[in-house]
C-alpha cells in the first residue's frame, strides 16, 4: 500500500511540474532568459543611429523599414510623442522637418533620407573611428 501511495505522489508531482511549466512557471535552475556576457558585448557594424520621426510620415516609414529589414540597430524618437525630441529637432538640429538621422555622436546629421546618403554617412563615421 505504501508503494502505491509513493507512486501516486510521484505522478502528482510530475503532473504539477508539467502544468506549472505550461503556465510559465519554471523550476529553480531552468530559465526562459538568455544569459549575456557583459565582458563581450556584440560589436555592431553600425555606429549609434538616432532617428527623429512621426508615425504618419511616409519618408519616416521608409527609413524605419530600411533600417529594420537590414537589422540595423537604431533609436526612434517620435517628435509628436516626445517633447524633448521635438526640442532637439528644432533647437539642436535647426529643422522642423522629419526624418532626421543622427549618426554617431552627432558626427553626421541627415535631413531627409535616401539609402545612398545614409550608407555614405555611415562609412564616413566608421572611417573616423566613431
């Protein structure tokens, strides 16, 4: 009788583990995260890229699609949603138009977007050592 109870308890424990795993609860030691090595960050082929855009702009959409489809990392600052971004656009970059692409640490500022212009600017910033 004791062995039957132990077997039933084992089955219940296994069932509970399966159910909790399906609900996103994991046992100690298992994880749904990827461990990063901060000492060895992945080096990007691209310098820092910050774009100033608005959601409804077709040129902004083209820029974001270009960067996204090529897996080029970028920071998007929507000037309609972010007051500080609008302030930067007007005061720092002296424009009221979007898109604006900032490459590196303000080394290249593109007002408007073409892929040729963008790639030339990236090469120039990379050659300067970012």
